[in-house]
C-alpha cells in the first residue's frame, strides 16, 4: 500500500487545526524576517504552503493571526513551567531547570525579535495598542504567578515581592538580549547566557 494511503486520514477538524498551526508557524518566521507591517497575508500563506483563501478560512485578518500567535506563545510558556514543576524534581534540580528555561528563553533572538516587532507594531498602530497592552499585562501576570509557584515548590520566601522579581527578570533579559542582537561583538551568546544566569541567581535569590 502506498505510504500516503497508509497514513491516517485526518478529520476535517484535524486538517483545519494543522492548517492553522502551519499558518502560525509561517507568520512567526515572516514577522521576524520582515516585520509585522511589511508582512503581506499572501506571503504568510505561501510560506505555509497554502492559498490566500486558506488564510481567510482560519483568520479574519493579519491582526487576528497575530493575536492567535501571541496566545499560543503564552500557552506554550504556561505548559512548559507547569511541566517542570510537576516533575517532582529535588529542589536543586528544580532551580536549575527553571533557571535554564528562562535563560534559554531570554537568549533566544527569534523570541526576542518577535516580541520587539509586536511592540513596535502597536506603537505605530494605536487601534491595536490596547489589545497588545492587555496581552503583555496578562503575560506579566502569568510570570508573577509562576514565580509564586516556584518559591512555593522550593519552600523559600522570595527576596522581593514576586511582582518585583518577575519585572526585574523580564526587564534585564530584554535589555541584554537587545544588546546582543544589535551588536554580537559586544556580547557573545556565551557571555549573554553567563550574564543571564548570574543575574537570575542574584535577582531571584535562588542560588
């Protein structure tokens, strides 16, 4: 039997979900490369291997796709931290896993470039700014809640209120990643990771 026939036939819902995920993946790549404003729907659709019609079967507009991508990013982050916390690791291993996750995330230039593009897009488009601001507020609240859960899991009081710890880690990681992205000669990826690890330990008080 040909391989194509041997594969499980997707249901309509599964096929639609697959198309949607491919469009989101393509949008992430195109947004990073060209910026959100300069990314036409046709190019996103083509990068995903679909037509313009397939795009509009899943999203009402480019902004609709953008916010779907943001929601997926938030859900991924939430699931990742929950998975680490539910692994039942000894405290020292749990601390290292949490630190390594946030250091890798902060050092991810694609992740940083995407969120910078979102912020710049909202500054140029006041009509979407409140919705973008609301998403970033929810994202910060998620990080704060995760921070509380981490300290509860290790049985330790945070050195500062969780809101301050989360804000400090977010702000410093964004600043360092911007420096590294703009001028890699000033800060190599290894130096960035080392700086993030050191500051994570100092701010979070987990070392």
